[in-house]
């Protein structure tokens, strides 16, 4: 009889532990509201389900549509080609290619070198590495087609290759 007396307390402790584990292991930044977090999760899940960078744009637009529910005002950096070792199906890679704010090329081009763009990958930012007119780069990657798609809530820029968050991304660098 004494063992069942503590069962509600044990269940509560288990629930708290599971909540802490699932919320701290998320690649998304804590600055998002619950609704934005859910939208961001749907976007990332849709992007990585396609299996390639070519599928990202369609998945991003389909899941971040005002007609289908809440949107996440955001900018997607869409890789043109693949690079060995950077997997298009990784939620961390997908989250690192999305900045949760609208950034048209006119805004980005005014940023100074080493400025940081916080991404959906918590604790990671994209770095402006070259702001010259001859070759604007972020994380050392050329923006090959700026403003590929622009709407009131979404901007997509084509980049020459995927970003590598293990090289530039850490906000502590």
C-alpha cells in the first residue's frame, strides 16, 4: 500500500524530467513564441522530409503559408548544390539555414563584415564574411541569387552551397 501512495509524485517527477529533456534538446532558439516554435518545427520537418536541398524551397513555402495557418516571418538561404558531409535531411542543418526575420538583400548588403544573423539553430548565427558588391558572402558562401522569392512574410535567397554551422555558427566565436 505504501508504494502506491508515492505513485502520483513519481509520475509528476517523470513528467517534469521528460519535459526538461525534450525542451533542452531542441535545436530551435528560446526566443520564439509557442506558436512560432510549432510553425518552425513544421517547416523544418517538411524541409528535411524531401531528402535534398532542391526540395527545401517548396516545403518551406508550403508549410509557411498564411492560408494554411500561422506563418513564421523568416528568411531561407537555399543551397544551389550539395556538399559532401552536409546532409539536407538533418534538422540542425535545416534550422541553421533559416533566420527568423525578414531580410531582403538590401538589408543584408548594408551589414558590416562579421555581423551575425541569428538562426533557428539555437546558439548559432550566420556570419557576414564579405560585403563587397563583387561577391557578397555569408559563412564564406556566395549569395548567388539574392531575393529569389520575396513576400510580406518570407524571403528566399539562393546560396552557392550549404552553410556549415560547425565552422562559423557558434555565437561564442
